[in-house]
C-alpha cells in the first residue's frame, strides 16, 4: 500500500524534508519532481516499503512556486545529491484539476506504478 503524506504546500516544509533526509536517507528509494503546466510544481520523496508493504510518499504539494527555476527546487536537488538519491522529473496533471486531493493521489499512484517508479499491488 502506497500512501501520500503531505508535508505541506510551501517553503517551511524544506526543514522537515531536510530532517527526513538526514535521519532516514538510507530508507529513501527515490525523489520525484512533478511539474504541472501553469502551476507550482510538487515533490515527493519515495521511501522504501516497510512492514506489511506500506510505502510512504512524503509530498510537498504545489509548493515549488517557480518550478525548476526556483530556489526551493535547487535546495531539494542539492539535498538529494548530498545523500546520493536518484531524482526523477516528470510532468503530471495539476492537483487542482481534481475535485478532491485523494483523487489526485489515486491518479498519481497509477502513473507511478505504470512507470515502474513504485511497486505494483501484491
């Protein structure tokens, strides 16, 4: 079971992300930037599955206001390089295109599984 866990929607989440990487970088599978057309980008830190196949996807939702040209994007890239974490970049639909956030997360689970970025259901 994969579960999106929202860290937040802006700059203050970088501190939580830094702590996650500092103390759990060995559990990280990969990092993914989701660029949305005409909207702030999102970011997810994909953790390795743990007990009972639970896999956390720590997410900053629409929090990278200037996308790949922004300071927050650069800070996250540098953190990933520091801990030797694979970075994937992709274009995805904007979460605002969905009536509920949970529908967006279901869509993203499908996209990530289809691209073999997270494991399929067992």
